[in-house]
C-alpha cells in the first residue's frame, strides 16, 4: 500500500464556497494511487469542507444564503465575538458542516459524481490563508 500526503496552502478568500477539486485531484495524481482513498482535512475552526453541486452556481448561492439565515452575523446572543461579528457565526457554520471529507480513488482519479465538486466553505468575511491536508492511500 502506498501513502502520500501534501499540505495545500490556499490564498485568502472571502466568505463563500470555493471549489478546490482540481487542487486535490493534482495531489491524487501525484500520489500515483489507482485504487484507494483520499482524505481532505481543513485545519481551521471557521472554515469547512463540503461536497456540493459544481454545475449550476445557483446551488452554491442558495446554500450560502441558507447559512446566512441560520447563523447570521452580529447575533446578540453570541458571547464569542473576539474577532468581530462574523466570529461565532463562522464557528456555528463550521460545526454544521465538516472539517474533513473522504473521497474514493477510482482508476487513479477522485471518485466524485458527475455534478460533484469539493469546496472550501469559508465562513469568515475576510479570512486569512487556509491550510488543507490531503492524505492519499491505496494501491
């Protein structure tokens, strides 16, 4: 069994869904694993990872708006506001999604469906750069 790991450093991006499928696919290609698994982990508490539709941008737009409604910035009930009004809502949004995704590797490629993409879901309005660990293992 082969194993390969890389840390992707992603430039600062504003709030929203940012597709990272191609960056992760490049790590899988470099790993030269034909059949196996790819685990992707974001090392932050105010960003997350989601697999979502990548064909119609309205799906991403609607998902982003939904999160704005359920975890609005500046909620007076939040005590944790050390980094601004978007601080605690970012943690809530991250808790509702996931810090990691596991994707099968099939014939040397990510086994995503036709309309699926992997996204960094940035929950802060103005976040810094993000770090994502990609770990690949298999045959």
